[in-house]
C-alpha cells in the first residue's frame, strides 16, 4: 500500500490600505500587512517583494512547479 502524500496547509491574511493623497495631483499609495496564521507573525510592507520574501519563509514558492 502506498503512503498518501502529506498535506501541509499554510495560511496568510493580507490587508491592503490605500493612503488618501492630500492633493488631487499626488498619486495613490498603498501599504500592506501580511500575517502568517500558524505563527501569528506579521510584516508591514510597502512593496510586494517584501511580502513574497515573508511568504518564502513558510512556503518554497520559488520551487513550486505549476501545471
């Protein structure tokens, strides 16, 4: 009998906040926060690369083969 593959579930909550510009000519800016549910660790980020680096601590996203 073959062993079933082990399932590993990793969960995150993402929040994005849109900063309201003080003048109409200013561009919209965003910031975000990502929380790893299992460890309750959270990171506030201003660019998506920071969020990806945080996720990489828990999920080897650079090593995943997609269909």
